C-alpha cells in the first residue's frame, strides 16, 4: 500500500514537471517568434539589385545610342537611360573585352552583394543585366556630374567649388568610403578612388560611385596609375589586388586635387605636392583660381591628412575611419 502511494506521488510530480516544461516551451516559442519581427521592423533593409532583361536596357538607352553617353571609365561606358516607368538611371556597360576575360566569374553574385550598400554618400546600385558578352550595372542617376568635371573640365567649375564646398565634398566622400570599408559585411573595397568616381548631387553632396568593380580590370593600368600606391603594382605572384589601404591612398590623391585644383597626372601631383606640404608652402599648393581664405587652418589640416594618406607605407597609413574623424570636425568648423 505504501509503495502504491509512493508510485502515485512520483507520477504526480513527473506529470507536474512535464506540464511545466511544456508551458515553458510554449512561452519561449512565442517569445522567439516575436523577436525577429520586431528587429525587422526596426532596421531598414536595402533590396539587392534587380535583374533586368537586356531588351529593357537596350530600350532604355535607345540601343546604347552614343548621344546618351555621359561617362567613360576604365571598365566601361556610362549611359543616361530612362526605364519603362520613366525613372532616370545611369547604365554602365562593361567593356566587352573585360567581359570575355572574366568569363565564368560570378558577376551577378558580386553585384547583388555590393548592391546592398545603402548610405547618403554612395550611389545606390539598383539593377544589373547580363547576356552573351554583355554585363550591365544600373545605378541611380546623379544629376550634377563628377568632381573631375568641376575641378578640371568645366571652366566655371572651380568657382562653383569654393573652399567650404571642397571641405564638405571631402568629408562626404570619406564617409561614403568609410561605410563601404566598415559598414558593409563583407567589407567592400572600392579599388579605384578618384575624382571621376565621386559624383555631385543637386545639393552639392559627394556620392561615391563605381565601388567594388576593380575585379573586372585588376591589371588595366589605364585610369589607375597614380591613384593607387606602388605596392599595388608589386603584388606577390603578379597578383594586383586592391585593398583598404589602396583606397585610402586614392582618397589622399583626391584631397590633393581638391586643394591644388591640379590633375593627378599619373602620380606627378603627389611628387609635386608632398614637398610643398612638408615645407609648409601652402601659398604654392592651393588652387590659384580661388581666393585664399584668411584662416588657413582647415586647409592646412586637410593637406596634412592628404600627406598621411599618400606619404606613408600601407602599414603607417591611416584608416579611412581616422580620416573621417578629422574631416568631419573640419566640416563642422566651416559650417558653424
């Protein structure tokens, strides 16, 4: 009788424990089910690039009409295009020779990955298209053209870019580059940071473009010499791979162009500018087309940042995050 009582008691305890475990499991399941919904609502998500049929791209560019060309880069030609819904976009048509040399490479996968980038200082990638000997990247259209155009091609461009605007453009471009390096997983290396790849929107805000496409032409010297460090060309095993430090070097060259108003000239600008910065000869360095401001401190600091970017080896070069801190402070000072 006593053993029966013990058995009944044991069964009762086990039943209660089982019920508790079941209830706890239900509560945990409900809790876990709710959490992802909350996090998805809280974090904005960038949709990856849409795949467009080649026929749509052909129609949008009027059969790649030469009159629609708005830019020519080291990896391809850029066209102004209007999609079926009326949206104005930029269409980059990768050079057919590069397409053939990269046969079998995961173009679609790379573009879809980097198209997840979302930041006020970068140009969003919104689509792609591909076919036999055709690779297309579709981006948002940025209205006012490139920094290269305003600094070196438009006769009135220099006056439009006063010193305050140049500091703002430098800070904005740095923030865009920092996002690619530190805000993207995996990190996105631009591969060819230069004035022609920094676009200017209607608010004179800098927008970094053409990021992540260096894999298409790693050995193509045209358009890259002078914008990457010497270590790039002396890569081990003959491999030319861009890295974050390469991007910082290119950004330093852009700073020198903003300060001096001169072109890169395949590296001559760096050789000319470094002694002037080291010797504090800023009157000779600064763009003669603009009135030199009474307070030179912001420009002197920007010149020293440029020196750190291009005058040091990769190991001693600052990260783009360190550059952003300084340029953000300069931007706040000139806007205050």
